[in-house]
C-alpha cells in the first residue's frame, strides 16, 4: 500500500508541476523583428499600460462609491488579470465574492490562477478553502470535477486517498444525478479507483500475501459498486457505461443490476425531451427549465428536484420568482437547516433588490432558531440592499417587527425583549420618515400601518391604552383624519380595550372630520348612544350628526351643480367647435371657387363673392348656356378674362385641375365590418406618400398574403394619411399589429385592429405597459438629436439591453424621452444608480424605473383643461395665433360678409345661435361711436 501511495503521489506531483507552468510564447515568434518595430511596440505597450492603470483607478473609485456595481467588479477583475496584478486581483475577487455569488467562469479562472501559484502545503490548504467556497455558490459539475482532480495531487500526504474519495462522494451527491454532465464525474471517480488498483497489483511472478489479496478484493469491490451505482441513474451514454462494465467484469452482471439499469433507461427516455429542449433553447431557457421542474415535481424525487432547481438557477440567477419557488420547496419539503439557509443566503445575494426574498430569509432563520444577533445583522443588510420602492422598506420593517414581537414574553411587565421591540417600532417610524421619504418623496406607509400595529401591541398585549391613544393621535395628524375607516379602526380599539368616554370622543371627532363616508360614522355614533348613552348624549349626537349631514349634502349639491355646469359648458364648447369646423370647411370651399376674383372689374354684377360657387367642388354646375360644364371649365370662364373670355386649355391652373380629375371621381372608401378580423387600420402616414398602395403592400406582405389595400383620399385626390389593409388570413392581421410604430418615411406608422368605434366608443389600443416594470427605465431630458444607437452605447455598459424606444410625436419628431428595457431588474437598478444625472450632449438626463402615472378618465373633463384647448380655437382661429390679428380687409366689407369670412380673417367666430341667422344690414356709425369702440379696446 505504501508503494501504491508513493507511486500515486509521484504521478500527482508531476501533474501538479505541469499545471503550475504558465503558458509561454513561442521564443521564435518575435526574434527577427527590427529595432524600429520593437520601439514602436514598446511605446504602444507603455501607452496601453498607462490607459489600463487609469481605468483601474477609475473603477476602484467607482466601487468605493457603489460597491454593488456588478459590471464594475467584472471590468476591474478583467483588467487586473490582464495586467498581472496578482495581489490586487485576489483582493478584487475577494470583495466581489463577499457581495455576490460568483459564476462558474469567474470561479474557474480564480481557481486556476491560485493553483498555479500554490506550491507549498499551506498554499494548497488555501486552494482547498477556495474550492469549498466555490461549490457553495452554485452546483456546477465542472467546479466539482476540478476540485476532485486537484485533490488527487495531494494523495501523497497523510490521509490523501481518503480525502480524494470524500470529495468525489460529495461531488456525486451534489451533481451525480446531472443527466448530461454527471457521467464525467462517475468516470473520473472510477479512473481514480482503477489507478489505485493498478498500483496494488503484485509484481509479475510473485505470490500476493493475504493482506495484498484482501486489498485487491476490496479495491475490486469498490469499482464494482461504482459501476452498479452509476447504472441505476438515468445518465446520457448509459449504454456505453453498461458495455464497459460487461467488458471489465469477469463475472456476469447480477439480475438486480440489470433490472435497475433498464428502469433507469426508461426514466432517461422520459427526461430526454426536456434535456433536448434545453439544448435547443436560447439563454436563459426559463420556460424550458420550468417545464422540467414541473416534471420532476410530479415524479417526487427530492434529490432530482433540488438538482433541476439548481441547474435552472445557475443560468437564471437573477430571477427572483425562481429563487422564491425553490426556497418555498426547501422550506416546506426538505427542511434541512444547512441546505435551506444556504439557498436563502444565495437568493438575497443574487437578487438583493427583492424584498420578498429577504422576508423569507428572516422567517427561515427564525424557523431554524438562528441566533438573534445573526438575524438582526441580516436585517441591517436588508436595509442597505437598495430596494426600488418605498413600500418595500415598510414590508421588511414589518417582517422584522413581527419577529421581535414573537420573542417577547408579555406575561412579564417589562423585559429586555419588550424594550427592544418598542425601540424598533420607534426607529422604524423615524426611518420611514427620514431615510425613505427623502429618497422616494414618500414614506411608503400613508396609512401608518406600522404605527397602527404598534398601537395594537400596546393596547392588547401591554394594556397601555395611553400610549396607544398617543400613537393614534399622531396617525390622525398625518392626513388620515378625513377617512372613516381610520376613525372606525381607532374606535374599535377603544371599544375593545378602552372606555366609553374615549369611544364617544373619538366618534364626535370622526363626525366632524370625516369627508369620504360621514353617514357611516354618524350611524356608528348614534348606535353607541342608543345602547349606552343618556338622553343628553343622544340629543347631542342627533344634533351633531344632523348638522354635519346637512353641510355635507349642501356641499354635494353644490359640487353636483358645478359638475353639471361644467358638463353643459363642455357640451356647448364641443358644439361650437363642431360648428366652427363646419364653417371653416364651407369657407375653404367658397375660397376655392373664388380664384381670380381679385382681378374682376368693379362693375361685376355677379353679387357677393363666392355666391355662384357655394356647391360642392366635385359636383357639376349648370351654366347659363347650352350644356353642363365641368368645374375646371367654369373656373376658366370666371378667371382672368371674365365670362366672355375664351377657354385656355394650356393654362397652368387648368392643367393642375385636370391632373387631379383622376382622383376626384374616386368613390368613398367603404369598409365591410364583417372582415374586421382580417383587417388592420393604418394611420399617421405621410400625406406626401407616393403610391401608398404599392408602398404599403411591400411593407405588409411580410406578414402574409394581402387581399386589398384601401387608401383614403380627399375630394382633391390627396392621400389623407390612413388606409385599410385587408389580409387573406386572420393570423396575418395579428402579425401585422407587430409593425405598430414602425417608422415609415420619417413618421411612426400606427397599426391597430379594425374596430367600429360607433359600437365600441371606449376602444383604445396602447401596446406598451402602463404599470410598474422593474426591468425597464424611463429616461427624460435627452437631446432631440440623440439617436437610438447613441443611447444604446450609453446604456449597454450597465447590462444587456433588450429594447430601446425613443418617444416621438405623431410627426416622428423626438420628444427627448426614451424607454430602455434590460434583461432583468438587477441590471436596470444598476443603470439607474449610474446613469441618473449623467450628461449626454450637454443635457443632464433623468433616469428612473418605468412606472407611468395613471391616466385620467376623459368622462369628466376639468374646467381648466377645457379652457386650455377650446378657447384658442375660438379666439385665434383654426391655425392658432398668427403674426398679427389685424384684418387686411376693410371693416365695411367685413360687416357685409358672412360669418365664415370673419373666421377666415382671424376674428372671433360667431356662436352657433347667431351664425345660422342671415347677415344684418350694417348700422351706420358716427365719430362718437368709433371713439367708444376704440376706447373699449
């Protein structure tokens, strides 16, 4: 055995020495270079070295500001390894491992670097310690295999072989069930035992002693056992392992082993579809892992369930829900202290921003009776984790206070635990008021739930109603006195643990202060006096409630009147806007038919301007002569040459009118509502789009076969910027919705389902989420010239950017806003910390987690908003305020013209009541009248 150990130690030492050798470059690779090339490369190397040193210093300063910057840690480690700064590199890795679980790649790089530098036995022990830390972060077959192979180099030491076997057994327990990677570990273990068997063989021609014979039999049994254990587990390439066992074993394989092997093969066939799905899926494979987990949960093998969860978490370590489900399984099923607490610890280190994981960790520590000091220390870490919502801090405080409350023995009047609980309550209230409110501009606890719980503890468990009343008085001063439910909560506490006098006092204050449901509070007060009050108490309560309800009803009546007036005002304004649009449309038609009127003779006896051309431009007019003339012929006759002038077919105006005749006779675009399911409505297109049918057909053919494209044109034949696109199949229409907001000729194209808004007036299509999205950022203050690519260059330094959306107006012009979607919450949180306040093209941007405010419902428009949008259209005309509001037309003509002409000249439009009446004769004005008119202005 000693000889065997010595030979194995010699082999292991040689292997270890080989591992220590750093890769060296080819000595001939640069031997023939010229001096100039050497000097240039030397200069470039010095510049690069200086740049790296500056970057290392910058990264270290950044980490001193924000130690939780994951990407900054990675960049620093990469640079230090590149520069060969081994001491700094070791320190940087150490700091990162204290804050985050390290990935498999980071651990393997670290371990290989340390193995190369470890020569003495003391240094080997440090490497062992490093391996122990590595295997606790994630269950990784590669790290366990590296650990076992490294331990073989120490078999020459005392107890070396047993230590190697111990590491191999732990590795098999952790990852031996891994369907795709477990085989490598089993084979490595067998190779190790076979190597020991070879060294134990007696010399050729010699007879083995009884001790040697016994050792040989024992070693053979170890290898037999390994084969049999492996063949009972569903692993890839099981058939090869079985064939190898048949070839190696001198005896036939027992029937029980064959039976277990066939059973494992059947189980492997069930697992194969899930393994193949994982191999074919793209990272992070969350859906595939979840299906695999569900399969194993139904099978019910705890070891396999744990392994598939660990495999999923190794690739989805930043998914809080996956950690939560895994920890819940461990808490409820396995209940092994070391395993449960380790999983909870890794969960909060991977997703420190998720308050639910911290709460579960505190509960697990309490459940497994961890020392109070350790639990308190963990709670302090949670407070510094950087939650992204104010309510998260309320939840973690409440969980810790619940824990402290469960520690108190309330049968004693006073105890250390009770004082600690009261001190924690006071600290929680102060923390939310100062720390949280300063950061989020809100405490996260508007209803003062922590103070309410404190008051309940004092009243029910400590019999201290005086303290409870003080707390409730403080609660009411924080804006809660107007809510009936708050007063009733306090009243119920007084009813249960106080006295009638304080109950009556609380209800009288509630009647006076409540504004949401005063009737409810009044009813409770009358009920109290009906049961316990005197006649004087009853009279006082009735009088107070009647007075209060009378005031409330009066206020409600006034509010209803005001609301009705606003609604009526809004209806009137809507009618005015409608009338103004109709008048403007009529004015435009009249103006079109007055081409050439400015050069008519003063003695033209045709009457007021535009009277002849009041009809629709698309209609044909009857002339005074022989037949019916088209519109363009009439305009020539009343043009520059008067009615007797000859027709000029080559006139540019005539050519322009003729060019549009092909569009003028286009019938109105009709839509068959029965085909809504295969039709999409496309809008916000450019009016100048040439051949919209051809252009849009090329665009939408990628979604499926297009049946018809129906663009909408005006009476002049001008494209109006919207159309209907009808497909052959419904799935094509659904796919076409994905083109919504696609930029077409400089404008975002809107694609929406085809819905009859007369039947569905409230139908709205908005493709983006209007709720909190923790993995998405909202950026404001961007320069209008900032492009999507430039913004991506800024954002991708803090994580993997999935999508960027620059917010534009309907014309496609940027608004200085953007939404940036990251892969997970962690990257988004880091980006907020690093990018908020950043300067981009001399603009300071603001960055926050995307949480759009609730949209106001349009059924009750505010008066301010109505005046904001309605008044300018009446005061300044349809185009808003121009350079001047002065009319260039003589006032006498203004008074004679119809109201439509007044609107065109920018004057105030008449109300609908007056606009429908015929124009009155202008009243002659004296000099005094003119003076009064000017003074009024």
